[in-house]
């Protein structure tokens, strides 16, 4: 609303494209975010969108700078978890852990606090503290039977950590619980369960293509002119020794 109407529309179009593409084509989303940033760098929503586009393309330093700018403009703490995850991406898990203990975390809503817990557990794993990561994930949210948007990811992270320390039976149980909560396919819990159970998936389309190719090869072999075999030497037109 702070922009002239025509400029606002141009910025809005680019932000819409960022939102549409960020999951399927993050590089293209990033390109649109840069256009919006050039047009309206003083708009908090633009800085936030640019931050998420940079984050999706693993440009963590750039993402962190944009998130910090958005936070200065709005005073909101909702970006705190993703800012901490950028610190992980930059190879600074200790900084991410320090952020998990800051007062800002208490100002987050429930979803934000769960995200912060996931980031903190990830930082522990980055530092080789897998047992501490497991403890970090153990919470009332993990134990709850209520399914929230973050439930599947929290259960999945817990299962993955358990598997890393060799607690396979418990990991299988929690991958199963993650799958039950994963209504939109945000995790690959089903694949992880199948892997634990020794199930191997075969791509039917690839198998059919291989069969068709083999059949074509057989046909070509059967129709090759008589009077020539592998001992006949190079075909006509080949370079002589």
C-alpha cells in the first residue's frame, strides 16, 4: 500500500511468481524475487520473500541478510527459526543453538517454537551430539496425539535421529507415526519404512522401457543380412587397419 499503484502491481506479480515457483523451481523463484527487490527494497514483504527464495536455493548468507532486514522493518520474531537455520547452513550450529536459547523464542507461537526445536535438534546433529538431539525433540508436542501442520516433520526428525543411533524398532514406530500425520506428503516416511522393512521398489515405466528396448534389439539381430558375422571384419566404409 505504500507504493504507487502501477509499481505495486508490478511488485505483486513478481511476488506471486515467487510463491508459485519456490517449491518446484527455486532458481526461477529466486530470479523473480530479485526483480521485486530491485523495485521495492523498502517493503518488508519483499525482503521476506527474497529471503525465502535465497534460502530455497541455499544462499544462506543472502537469506539471513534479507530476513534480518525484514525483522528490522516489522519488529516481528516469526522469522527467528529460519534465521537460526541459516546459521546452520553457514556452518555455525553453535550460533543456531544460542539463538534457540534467546528470549525471542518465548514470543513465538506454537508452530514457531516447534520449528525452533527442529532447528536446535538439527544443530545438535551437526555437532555430532545425536543423543542430545533426541532429547531436544522429546516434548509435549511430540507426545501429543493431536495432528498439527508440523506434527509429521517433528515425528520424522525424531525417527531419523533414533535410527542414527541404532534404535531401529523405535525408529520404525515413529516413521509410522509420521506417515499417519503426513497428509500432504511433506516427508518420505513411507519410503523410509519400506527401506527398513527391506522392500525394494521397481519403476514399472523404466522396466517397460528396458523390455521394449531389448525387444527392438532382438528384432534388429534377427533381420541382419545373412553371410556376415562378427568374424567378417569391419563393415564397408570402416577405416582400414
